[in-house]
């Protein structure tokens, strides 16, 4: 099991619902009120923090959003 799968397996149902909601909003481009921070030394990589969870994503110049 890779580390991401292991971390997701440890989340509670409530945390999974919050994570899914945030990912859906990012996918739709609704970035308001998510507390997004740009990562240092990168103009296209951002972070959303919710409690102890961190979601890292990239917005390409074409405005496409990539979540690793």
C-alpha cells in the first residue's frame, strides 16, 4: 500500500467527506474561501489546509488544475 492510500485509510468518514468536498470545489474551479496559499519558489503550486489535512495542487497556465 502506498503512503497516500495508507493516509486516506486512516481518515474518519467526516474527514473523507470534507476532503471530497474540497477536491470537488478545486476541480470545479471554485477556490473562494478555501484559504489557499501559494507555495514558495513556485508560481503555479498552491496548498489548501483544513485541520491537519493538506491538499497540494497546481494550476497550469491554461488554467487546468492538476492534483497529484
